[in-house]
C-alpha cells in the first residue's frame, strides 16, 4: 500500500510552516494559510483541530496562487516514499534547470543513505536522508493541491540557512583533485571528476559517466538558470536538494 503523505497530520511536531512568515493585519499567515489562533495553539491544541487545518490548507494554497505545500513527514517517511517512488516506476531527479540527472532503480538502502541508477546504468544518484530536510508537495502544471497530494511530485528541500560556503563562480581545483566548474549556484555544485560529471546538492549526489557539462562557468549560464526547474517557485527559506517524480511524470525543464 502506498505511504499516506498526510498520515501524520494530527501530530503536534509537524506543521505546515515553510519558514517564511508573512502575516496580515489579523495575524493570518499568508505563507502557510493558518490563522493567528492556529499558529498560537498548534502544539497544545487538539489533534482533530490540526487535522482539520491540514485538510483545509491545500485549497487555501491553491486559491492564493501558490503550488507547493509542506507535508507532515519525518526523514524515515521521506526515505520510504523515495524507495516507493522507484518501486512504482518513478524516478529521482537532481540537477539544475536544463540539466537534470535521473535515477530509476534502487541499488543501495543503507540506514538513510539510498542509491539508485538510471535506466541505462550511466548515472548514479545517492540521497543522504539523515540530515535536516523537509518534503513539499508540488502541484506541477495545471494540477491542484486540493485534488490530493498522493500522486504529486515531492520536493526534498533543505533550509537555506544550512548553506555555509559561498559558491565558486569560476573553475576551481579542489583539494581532492576534482574541478568545481564554477556555476555560482549556492545549493548545487557541478564538478568535473575525470571522465564523470558530478552534481552535488546539500543532500544528493548525481554522478554521470562520460557526460558533457553545460557551459563552463557562471557567466556563461543561460539567463535565469538555477538549481530549480523554471516552472517551480520555492519559498525563499528553502533550497532544492532532489525531486521525487511519480511514474508518468514529465521530465524536468
């Protein structure tokens, strides 16, 4: 049976907060769509009230013109869904706009560290789900959150505050001999590792054998290139680490 993305909606330690609070004059949060009273009493209120809020919030987010919603999932849940995604014919995606790597078949499940290979065997993706992360449902295209989050793509994101180092903006040789190609993306490094091209997010590594790189440094990137698909707007408090794509989902742009 597929893991229920909303199974922990009654838990006091899971909230819809996306870390970017914008309140109106009545205390209503325009980001997570909760009232001031819900915000104040979220942890000490009744479980049924949290469930009712979670049930209402998807339609509220749709109405506001937003397309992502935080899910009440812990790291073990996210790992289970990542495995389930592959078992059901879906894929993992890591990369940047215009250049994505995909993993389709699970090869390693080692205490929160998961590895998958692409259908042709040329790409390996490793997810380290032992760190701090969140899962967001993404109502991609013309879909709506209110219609259900069970079959939507899942964004694995990390708080932006966890980025510690400034990105390289020109090719730089690292201590281990690899070359950071200098894309200037704070949440993604693109590396030349001999015959392989490597893309590293805060939680995922994609290694592509004999792959050609996009433009060689940040100044040559296509205008607007980023470590997110162009049709996705993330809350500014998060950066993207990986995307879980259900079976039949179109490739990322």
